[in-house]
C-alpha cells in the first residue's frame, strides 16, 4: 500500500481566530499506521457508504445489494417523474433559495418555506417568473403543530430538504442555556420534525429522497463552536440512522456537510461579536464556493443516491484524517490552541 500524503492547509475557527493546520505531511509513513490502514479505510467505506465532493464521485455501499438496486430504481423513477414535489425549509434566502432554484430547473414543483413569510413569497414569485410551479408557506421548524398543519395543506412530497438553521460561536464556558436550546431546537429538532412529518409518506409510496443540511463542523469538529458542532454532528448521526431505516423502503437519504461559503450565515449568529462577524464574512468571501455550488451538489446527491456530500474540494482529507488517525488530528488542533493562548497572553 503506497503512502497517502495530505499536504493541504485547512482552517478551523475558534472564537473568530482562524486556526490553520499545515503540514499533515507524510500521513501514513509509520509502519504501525500502515499495518492498520487497510482495515481502517475499509471500515470507513462500509460505515458511510458514499462520499462526495463537488469534483468527486460516490462510492457504492457494499451492503444490501438488492435493496440498493431497488433504491436506485426508485430514484430513477423519482427523477423521471414529471410531477415531483420538493419541500425546502429556510428557502427564503441563502442556500435554501439556491436549492429551490436548482430543483425548479429540474422540473420540480417547489414548496418554499421560511419562518419569514415575505421571504418565502419573494422566492416563490422568482420561481414562478422563470416558469416553475411554486408555493410559499410560512413555517417555523421549532413548532410541531406548524409541521402538521403544513402536511395537511401540501400532502405528500417527493423530496425533502431540511435546510433551516442558525449559527452560533463560543466555548462551553461562554454559552448559555438559550444558545443550546436554540441550536438543538432549530438545527437538530427542525430536521427531525421535518423527517417525522414527511418520511412516512415516502416510505408508504416506496420512493423519495431526504437531504439534511449539516456542516463540516459536524464531521471535523473544532473548538470555539461547541453548541453548533454538537447540533450538526447529531444531524449527521440522525441522517445515517435514518438512511439505514428506510433503505429497504426505497427512500434515499443524504447529508450535506459544507464548509464556509457565501451566504447570510452571520444573520443568525446571536452570540457573535462584530469582530467575529467581520472575520466570518472574510472567510466566506474567500471560500471560492457559492450557494449555487452547494445546491448543485445536493441535486447530484439526489440523482446519484449519495449519502455524504462534501462540497468543498479537499475537505474529505481532513474528515478522513480524523477517522483514520484521530490522535494526530487532535494533536494538531491542540498545538494551534496553545499558540493561540500564548499570543493572547502576550497581548494581555
């Protein structure tokens, strides 16, 4: 087995300070690592099933081949159906709007939902102007009754995109109960409520696809975003569990884990200082990835039945590093944390 070398730089964010990890270097040169590398990579491939970047390809899950053939057949039927209905939460702006536009281009009837009804209506009018069929619905993903009412109004959907979410930063000692409640209730329970409401109909019909928008923060955790990391990691775990539950019923599940890209993320940062907001804007502006790119990756995930959607080129290396060699990953983060504290001590 030839050594795998990861030499790129990746940024982690801690209280608004960019933590760059350089020189992962000769990752698997040690004999001890090489001995265990084969089975570790095998476990990763079989436990996740699919991984994707905007420039990569999915790896088929080796388990349950008959179920997968049925799932792919149902996916093809879903894609060729002329009256597909897609429901997107948080679709009044940012990534949700981009996904709505992309699925409308594929001929979907798009149900645009947002906590702010005027934003949902604006996007629905935009879709209608381009010739698509679209409806606007006000939806607070924190409210079970709102979900039940929406289901009673719109009925069955073929594609569900759980996109609504909020961002927060801060270490554990800086967080408060309200921040934790907001993260869990919107970022995690919003996804669960959406799936609990609409997935049973997909199972009954034998087809459908769910995309849950998580974050790279849910895979490659970094200090300084503890409540956000926790909620997004839970979305990844929930998505993987759901995928196994509904695979035999012809329903596909994807989880999208983007890093920073150009969107209105900072609008929802309740606990962020102006300095943090400014830095986040800088990271988003220099990302090179847009909401349209992420939306395209989501559309590809539906078409190709991919589970894990990594939208930024190169980010799979850091996800892989954490899974194959977690102590190396941890030591790099701790080294940067020591440097950060040393610089802060000098300033103080």
